[in-house]
C-alpha cells in the first residue's frame, strides 16, 4: 500500500500536515485542523488506516495538533474507533498526543477521546 | 440579555463574508495579539473559530464564491475590559430556527463543565453523515472553553428572518 504524505501548506494552514508511513508503521498528524470539509479530508486517512490495520500488526500514531475544530474532532474520534477495533483484534497500537503546557483544555479533550473511544492515549506535555 | 459592552475597548471588528481564508487572517492576528503561549490565548483562538465557522456555515445571508464551500455573512466583535475578553458574532437566521438555537443556548447555560463534556461526547457520537455539520456541538464547545454564561439575543427581522447574536466571555489569566 502507498504512504500518505501531505505537507504543511502555509497558504491553507487549516489542513494539518500528514505523514502515514506503512513501512515504518508510524503515522503523524501535526498542525491545525479546521478545514471546511473535514469529512472529505479525513475519510481517505480513515480508509488508509483500515487497510493498514488489515495488513500489519503494529502501529504508532502521533498527534501534534495545536487546534482542531469540533468537526475535525468527530473525524479524529472516527480514527480512534478504527484503532480500537485494530487493538481488539490483537493489533499493537501506541497513540501519543503532544500538548502545550499552556493549553490544559487539551488534556480534557484527549481524556474525552479516551473515554468515548475506549482506547488508551499517552498525553505528552510540551513546554511552550 | 446581551452583555453591556459600552465600557469595553474594541480590539477587532469585521462585517462581511466569513470565508475561511479571512477567518485564518484574523486568527493569525489573534495569535499575535495574545500570544500562543497563554491559556487565554489558546481559549480565545479556539472560541473565535468555533463562533465564526458557525456563522460561515449557517448564516442565511451568503456571498457565494466558487473557491469556498461556506460563504455565510455576518459580523464579529472582539472587545476587552480589565478582566475579560468578549467575543460576539451576529448573523441572519431563519425565524423558525430561532427556537432551536434558543434551546441549545439555554441548555448549555444550565450545565456545568462535567455535564457539558458528557453532552459533547454524546453529540459527537451521533451520525457522522457528511451532511451533518453540527452547530450544536460547536456551541457546546464554546460553552466548555469559555466556562461563562453564553449571552445571546434573537431579534425578529421580518416574517422570514431573525438576527442572532451570541456573545461569549473569556477570563484573562
């Protein structure tokens, strides 16, 4: 399967930078996420993860999102649901969520993602 | 009842189409004004986009352009006093939708933080149909970030439309 690489575009900063690498088994989502059509942007990522999870047994996914709107949060939850299914079928998954010390609201967001999806997320503080 | 803002200092104001690239410019300015290393700055930035993207999607007054999916027209004001930042948006809505919006805002104002987190989770799990763009969850998020009462006003404009104004406050660190 092919990797997904979407570089950061300064002209459209509402799209996050994406790096989904099947050889390394590492996925990165970074930047901000508040595009007009979240469903259209995230659906290929969800499809990629579904395919990856059917072929491989390990995955690490890193989130470094400074901001995401509520529509993006619904698609992020969709990603977590895919990963939870992967884990339930015996897959090994590590999810790291990096957040800024000055943004404690992000801790609540991630805790709620954990609660709603049932999957463990490692919260890692960044000193800004 | 709308918060009396007459003694506040106006920091930013805009009236026109809420295209995403315009909102991005203002968001960048907010980052510079308040820094992106403070809790106040983070909250303001997030509330700004939740409020304004609701106008972009749901204002019945639009200024369509091929480049943008959402072209809602409205206005926003960002004001401050010694203790608070006050962000408000105004846009046209269908009169028939006023009742639903009032219900959302009243509901959010009646809930504490834990209850708001719970209802956000329930709302978020509802249909992820791409047509469902979730104004409700946006207002819940605003309530969670602000932790202040939402002030809102719905004024009848004519037989078909009303003017919806919503105002949120953020305590300065």
